[in-house]
C-alpha cells in the first residue's frame, strides 16, 4: 500500500514543539471576534455596544445553512462593532470585546442532550465548530451527508504535515481520551462501518497512544502515513487511508467519507461533556523569529501580538507573520490580526526567511509536475495565463484541470526557478470564477 | 512595528536552484573535458574554451544590445558552449572562427530569439553542431586522432566509419574505446569520463537514470538484432556521440517532454532514429539528428503522456 501512497514532497518537519504541552495564556485585554471565520456566509452579530458578555455567550449567530455561530472568548463588555479587512482581502464585521480579566463562563452553558443524529447535528452546529485543520468548513454541513446515508467511513486527520505545527500532536497525546469519546459519539449516530485514523509516521508516540486507546474498538484502524507532504490534504488522506479517489468536482461524501481533524473530534467530545462552545484554540507559535517556540491555549480573537508576547517574544526583526504553517499559511499584514477558529499555528519568520528566492525562467525541468500529488502539470496554467483571448485561456485552464489544484504548494516548493506557481493557480481560478459569475 | 511582507503561500522553498542545476551539468562535464584535453592535447582545450567564451559573450552582448536583464549568471549559456565545444574535433587551428559563429548561432538564433532560457524548442548545442556540420563539413567533420597511445591509433577512419565498411579489423580494442583512444569529437570519445558524469547527474537528481539508459539500450538492442553480434553492438554503442548525446543532450529539460514516461518515449525514439540514420542514412553519425527530430516531437509526446489527475473524469480517447 505504502508504495502507492501519494504526497511525496520532502518539506522540513521542524516540529520543535512536539514535546511541549500547551500552556494557557493570561486573559487578553481585548479580543476581536470576526463574523467570518469559516467558509460560507458570515455570522450575524447579536450583541450591541455596551452589552456585557461572558465566556461562551453568543455574539453572532449563523446566518444560513453554510455558516457558523461565534461566541465570546472572554468575559467583559462589547466595545465596538466595525468592519474589518481580513487577511484574504475580504471584509466582515468585527466584534471587539474588552475583557474584564475574569474569564467568567456564561451561566447558561450546559451540556447538550444528544440522543439522535439530529440532535448531534444540531449540537455540532451550535458549538460553532468548523474544520480546525485548515479550511474552516462548517462541520455540521459535512456531517449532514449522513442524512442521505452517504457516510461509510469516518477518517480522522492526524497527519499534521505542515512544518512547525504540533497542536494536533498535542491533542493526540494529551486529549486522546476525548478523541476516543468523540469517535464513539460519532459511531453511535453515524452509520459508518469503519473509522480510520491517519497519522504521519514522524509521530510514533501519537500512533502508539491512539492505537492503544482504540485497542478494544475493532471498527477503528490507525494508519501510519509517510512523513512527506501533504498527507493531511483531504483528497490525499482519503486516497492513502481508504484507497478511494474523490471524483473531480465532488466532495469526500461522494466516496462515502467524512473527514474530520483529530482536534475537531476531541472538541466534539468536550462540547458534549460541558456545552462550552468553541472559544479557544491550541496554537503552535514557532518560526525563525520566535525566541522560544511554544504551544499555547489562546482565546479566539486574541491579537497575534499578544500571542507572540505570551510565547516570549521575538528574537530578531520580523519579516513575515503567518496564520498556519509555511506551506499553506496566509501572510497577515499586521500583528493586530486576531486568532481565528481555524488558526492552529502562528509562524513568525525573520527578515531573511521572508526574502523571496531568486527567480529564473521556467526551465521545464518537470519537478513541479512530478511532485504534484494531484497529478497536475502546473506549467500548463502558467502558459495558459499568458494567453490574452479569454475563451482560449479558460478552455486551456479547464483542459488542464485547474479546478483540481488544492493549492498545497508542493509545486512552488520544489521549483528551482522559484516560479510563482500557486499564485498563478489562484489567479487562474479567480479568472474562471469571474467568467462564471458574469 | 515594521512592515510585514505579505505574499502568497508557500512561504518556504526547497534549496534547488536553476543556476545550481546548470552548474551541476558543468561539473558533470568536467571529467569529459579533462579526458578530451589529455587525449587530444592543447587543441582540445582551446576549442572548448573558445566555444564557452563565445557562447557566454554572445548572450551577454545580446542582452546588452536589447537592454534585457543580464542572464549569463544562470550558467545556461556556459553549458551550451561547453557541450558545443565537446562536440567539436580538436582542430582549433582550422575551426576556431567557425566555433565562434556556431556558438553565436546556437545562443542567439536557437535560444535568445525564441525567448531565452526555457523558451527554445530545440537544443541549442545540438542545433549549433548540426549547423556547423552543414556549413563547414570539411573542417568540423574532420576526424582528429589521439596524440597519446600507440601509433596505429592516429591513422585511419573513426570507428563509426570503419563499422560502416567491411574493414572491421582496423577497429581499436573495446578497452581503448572505453578510455577514448580513438578518433572523434573531443567529448565523445572517453566513455569512462562520460559515465562518471552520468552517475554524478543521477546522484544529484538532475536527470532520471533511465533516460540515457533507454536511448543507449535501444541502440544496443537494435544493433544486436541487425547484426546478431554483441561485439558489433557494443562498438555501435561506444562509438560516435551516442553516450555524450544520451547523457547530456537527450536529458535536456527544455527540449524534452515534462513527464517521466514522456522522457522514456523520447529516449526510445532517439535511440531508434540514431540506428536508422547510422545504418541507412548518408551520415555515419545519427545522434544529433535523432535528438533534434525528437525535440520537435517532444510537445506531442508530452500531450500523449500527460498523467491522469487524481479523481479526474476519464474521457474517451485519453486523459483529457
Ligand atoms: S519546477 Fe519550475 S522550472 Fe521546473 S518545470 Fe516546473 S515551473 Fe518550470
Ligand atoms: S498544482 Fe496545485 S495541487 Fe499540484 S502541487 Fe501545485 S498547488 Fe499542489
């Protein structure tokens, strides 16, 4: 099997924080809660300036099916509601809450009653859970594939293939019991006949821990994945664990799979136990400019600079700050930006690392096409984007299956000429979207 | 706070670099250049140098005149010059000015006018060689013989010409062929040095090991089939520019298909055409033409051999 596993890029691991238990940071003085921390419609604020809130108080409700509610992560007073320009160039509402430093939980918080699939689905929805591994897709929407009887396999993503990040590693080591409880909860109400946990083999302790925890549950299988990138990419994970290929344009549910991040599953169990919605995250703070890398438990909405401070600060001038790791992370324009629901790491790079690699023309060496886990040829997109006739250009992009590109970054990573391949692919997709919306 | 860099992911890159790749090719060619210089003497050194210098200078001046960004630092012009020089006979006194013209042709016409590095469809060194063979057949096509080794080595025709005739007994021994004690171009004779370069390129992951092996293997097998004589087939493999071409020119990135399977088909085709030209063509040597022909077919091979993307819908008649 291993021979046919996809995702073979040798990116550095740099898991400096793998042995560091997450520490809780002191209450921030203020948090910025964005109404758009997920894929789909932004949530609608339910509070106004001056309102008193506590940890777990609803501040914005889901506004549609593909949406997710937002809860206060501190106790204090709503100071401001204002538009906020996000890292991705889009705008949404920001709810700014001044903390009283007490972190008092909301009294109304109580464990949900879950005795049927519908109640599970409602609970997941109410918990504010979104895909914690990266994309931030509302978990309840994925789960609802069950209603159509689509879910045959539940796949737990414990690959954690990005350099630096170890927050899932810590969940697998410290919260294994919760992962187990979460899986049992899912097994009770979801008709899947198999649960597969995929973990990269550079985390033998995690594999050992989960294997022993699930020893009595014969429907659960822990699979060791290659320690190459991108094992955690959904389609690659499904291929490497279940041997199934998600069809072009389809979703994991089309091949009967529900993919959930290990930390999401652990959260689910915690929520079922306490009823405390998603208000904090374990965040790995690392990178070449960080003095002492750490795993921190951070209230959602905490400004990045407070998180860096809590980790012990920087050791040199900062060049770049990322939400997430260096392969797929998003660069932020300011260290005032808040931690989001799906922020699993903050990577802080020094000036030197932030400098671009020397650019050369494409020499057609084929490294990008060889490494692409999706089997694409990125040079075709770069060529297509040079075509000025829109119809011809878009036909070429479609022929070369640009829609299958998951922007994993392997192609740009290996390119000896430092071609901006992923960037080109993003532009190309935007070009196709623009044509569709016309 | 100082200004943060905001750029698209990924934010780390591998250490591979295009100028380093080119440098690796130059390093891989050094044993061959040194062996050629030992075998053929100062005329070889001077020929190699003039090709390298005029190639680099041609690109430098071209960029200067057209006010383009200077690109000689990527070392690709040096690679072209080195390869061209190694494809010349050690006949400096007669061909030095032809080398200058050939280098300028390879760099300016075959590479720069098509858009520079990465944009040319044919291999500049090979096209430059063919251009010179056609223009200066008498001097560039001349066989120069080793200045070292036994006396009978420095007379007669090159092994390839001998192979084509009935006078097989005048061939150098296979061992001499391996060392390069025979007539031919500077860089094509010493098989041992070429193999050292081949191993280096494979170890450095610059080329796939199978590309040269398939091309050479095809020539061997076909020669064996027509002659039923393994020794004859070995001579076919070791003579002419086959090894030089297979290791260094049939593996050129720009002018071969992008996928690994495409490269295999390219090598197979190049080997096949080499044998056809050698046996049935009017030229004794077919490697350059074979590679050039395959360069032209390369975009089509690339299309046929495109991988089927993960989960992509199968369309009748291929992997569209
Ligand atoms: S890796 Fe870079 S240089 Fe090589 S073919 Fe791809 S884009 Fe071109
Ligand atoms: S083309 Fe897309 S899927 Fe393929 S390596 Fe590049 S970013 Fe990843």
